[in-house]
C-alpha cells in the first residue's frame, strides 16, 4: 500500500485516509457531507460559519451547526477577525459536536476580505496568530487553519503564517496553492505548498487542482504534504474519493461513474435535501448540484435546461427518475 493512502491524524482525531472534503459554500451542507463521507472522504468540512452569526444566535447560522451521526469525523470552519468572538464561536462549534474546528484565513471574497476576515488575515499575521491562540485556548478539540499562499505573488506569507499557527497550538494547516488575487484562476503553485511543508513540523494538507488520482498523487509527490483536500473536483462528484484511494493504493484508474450512477446519486441527494431543508430551498439549491452531476454527459445542456425549468420539487424529482429509467433500460 502506498504510504500516502494510510490513516492520518490531526491532533487526537484519526482519519482512515488522508482524503478530505474541502469546506465549500453552497456545496458542503449536511446532505452532501454524508454522501462524501460514505464514498470515502475520511474528513468532511462544513461551509464556513460566521463568528458573529454564532455570537448573535442567527437562526440560519445555528442551522449550519447541525451534524449527522454518520458524517463523523467532521471539521467545522469558522471565520472572523476578532480573537474574542472567534474563541466564542469555536466553543459553540465544539458544543455542537464537531471533531475539529478550522479557521478560515483563505476566503478571497470581497465582502469577507473587506471586514479583515478570510485571506485578509494573511496581511495581518499578529492578528492571525492572536485569533489562532484564542481559539486553541477556547476548545479541547484540534484546531486547524486554512490559508492561501499569500495575498499576491509578492506577498508569500504562508510559511510565516504556518509557523505562527504551529506556535499558537494549531494541529495542522491547509494550504490552497493560489494567492488571494488569483481567486480560482491559473494553477495551484505546488512549490509554495512544499515551502510551507518545510517550514513546520505539524501536518500540512495540500489543496488546489485535485481532480483525479494522478493529480492527487502529484500533490503528495511535489509538496511532501501529509494529506490532501479536494474542493471543486468533488462538486457533484463523490466518486473522486474512491478514485483517488484506488490510484494511491494500487495505481488503478477506476472508470468514471455511468450516467445511471450519476442520476441515482442525484436523486438520493435531492431527496435528502428535501428532508433536511424543505422543498423550496432544496429545489433552488439542487439546480447547482444537478449542473455538476450532469457535467460531461451526452446531451447534458438540454438536461440542465429541463431541470432548471422544473417549477416544483415533484416535477424535478420526476424528471430525474425519467432520466434514470432511460439509462437503466
């Protein structure tokens, strides 16, 4: 067995493999986390949760703290710019049953960065360190930090931030190999992730451009990271986890899921969303997931158009069933 596919620890939390589902807004809600975990994501991460939303008991934010028994171990990600409110938020996360609390220092979105949160903290390392220290003191579960390589090409602050995170008590760091200025364009810089690996003794999790087994193996080989985190490659594609595991274990490239497998999983996902969030929200949110599930399928543009026109959950579900039956016969 390849060393990269072995069990992995983040502090006291043991993961069955070094394969992690990245925290993605609009993707990593409870229904999809359960699915990803079942397919082999050894750790699933929640959508990022606002520290102030938790502090002021925002109903929507509190709803984001729900965890299903079958998705453990689960990491819950929080974001904010104040050590005190972040510590309070971390305590809420631990109380909600999370196994790990992750601090977002990588989000590039303008409204987050303008508040000094997310990747803005890569330009304020003393504040970033103070936040990590306060969160570590507030909880008994492991604390991790997710960052980018820096604000831009000239500000490569990830190694220094990782060192400060380690000094403040973080159990691991995740590095997305892009700058804040890049957002999601260009390519992830694996050499910069490797520099972070060399800078610290805590585990470094590599993130960026992992779309299959070979790209996962390349992330391990070129960075020396101890685990990988899959983001956009897992959208509508929980099969990526067994594909990566098989490639790391044996060098085998598993075939892609059949159209019938995709529609069957899509149907189950939609039913879970309906049960968890109600019909109105489920219909709205499933349209994005459906676009990912059907990507690359023959006639997928026409399928998406039909799904987007469905005006009720029953009509949407009926259409998925029709597509599934067509593929099964």
